[in-house]
């Protein structure tokens, strides 16, 4: 498969929302494509510290992820790469596309001077946890969320 | 105790590094105060999506945290507040200062339109986990890290 990684454009957004929602854990909370997603997209693209990346095969968007580059003081002033909302089209899972997506994320992080990649994954996603460990990630932290 | 929350300034940085390093888990990886922390500080203050907050008592900096405001597509286009590097001076722990620091974080998150706060905490920090649960956080995720 010939894959192409690029930054998401406005015309990709409906497909991106579909990919994010096509997931047992996230379906209920993603919502139907609409104004709120458009506002979110505009905020992501306006931020110098965020990139929304899509992967295409044969001109079709088959995966997405959001990268956030976070400067900091701890860990000797290191910047971190935060990876969120990683999705591959459900009919294409298990073919190594997620791995290529994550490798691309790490390349982007290194290009932005990040010394560390970090992500969280819902405790229900044990298959995803195996996947991240297989990429070399250490499952070292507990992740907490609070609605504001 | 009369507490004052404000954004960190360049003159606070040596004290901030001391606070971040005064911790069993982070001591080894924080490094001694130097050029790398200064570069990190400059990157944090240059970023519109990051705030380094200190808390003062009687003109002394006794606590610190870093806030990152992250726009996004998932969860109906919600922005998130990421809280990192939360520290209170070791001789003042257990007096509720951490709780006030977190409440200030949540206020800043709401002011920036964030619908969700999130953070990770090293699996070794079981006392911190109890603290975050006591603030209403759900311990719903596994946290992964990878050096780049």
C-alpha cells in the first residue's frame, strides 16, 4: 500500500470525525459532524503547537492523529510530543498502518526537538496497550480525566 | 496562609527547577539548573498555548505547575487542559496548597474554554493518585512514554 502523510485540510474534516467516532470507546462522545468540530479544527490549525495529520491511501483518508508539541522545564527543559486521537479505518486495522502513523508522529516530534513522546489510552483498550508497548513505550503512568 | 497565583517570570526559574527536582521520582531526570531549563522556559512563555503558574506565600514561591491548553476534534471539538509538573514545596505539603493550585488550574482551563482536564502521574505516586481522585478525577487511562 502506498501511503501519504500530510497535514489535514478543512475538506478532510467530515471524514476525520467519522474516523474518530468509528470506535467502541469514543463513539458516544465524539458527536455527529457539525459546528463544534469545525471550531475545533480551526483552533487546531491556528495553533503553532498542534498538527492534525492524516494518512491517505489511493487518495482516500484512512487514518488520523493529532500531535501537540509541548515545551517544558522538567526533564532538563525537554519538549514533549503528545499524541492524541490516533485512528485507522476499521476495515484496514491489523495491517501495520498504525505503526507507520506512530513512526511518522515520532519523526515529527524529533523534527520539533521533542525528547519524549507521551500518550494515554483508555484502560478498556488492552489491544492498544499491547500495540504501544510493542513500539517501545513504557506503560509507566496512570491517566486521569475530569470534566470542567 | 495568603496565597498569590501568577504567571512565572524569568527570575522565578531557578526556584522552579528546585521545586521540580525536589521529588523522589523526578530528581534524577530534572538536572541541575542551567541553559536547558532557560531554553525550556523561553519556549513555554513564547507559546500561546502554555502557562507556567507559580503560587507565592509571603513573597516566596512555594509551588508551580504547567498548564497546556489543547484544541481538538474529538469529544465534540472540545479543548483540553493538560496539567504537568505540579509541585508544592516539600515542607508545606499536606496543607491543602496542592488542592488550591489544582482549583486554579481548572479555573484557567474554563477561562480558556476547556471542557476537560487531564493529567498523568507516575505509577509509583500512589499518594498523588488518591489526591487526584479526591478532586473528582477519574483514573480511566493508562499513560505511556517513549524517549525520542
